[in-house]
C-alpha cells in the first residue's frame, strides 16, 4: 500500500512540475497566430471580415520566421481582436440593418 501511495505522490509531483514549466515563446507565438487565423475564418463565415486582419496574421507569421516572437504575439493578438470585433459587428448589423433603410 505504501508503494502505491508513493507512486501516486511522485506521479502527481511529476505532473505538476511538467505543467508548471513555462511555454516557449515560439510556441506561444504560433498558438497566438493559430487562434487569430481561426477567429478570422469565423469572421469570414459571418460575412464581415475586416480587410486588415489577414495582413496582420501574415505579418505575425513572418515575425515568427524571423524569430521576433513578442512582435508576432502582439500582431496576432491584434488580428484576433479585429476578427472578434468583426464578428460582433456582423451580429449587430444583422439586427440593425432595417433601421438604416430610408422610409
């Protein structure tokens, strides 16, 4: 019984230490650009994708290739913000377009 408890304890410690290690900047940058691209695709489906979003994602990906991970994260976070804002705009416009028709 004592061996089982020790095994569980060491496994929990190993899991905690493994999860507590910080992610590499490159991994964070790639994840940020992937999230921005996913949001951009959702914005495109809504029909309200902003024209600057895809350019920001391309800039972020080229920053990753150049090793400028902080710049890539910043740029891709801005792209994700724009994509989410365009989705919100599409939702708003779907409700308010009728009020803009002249009577």
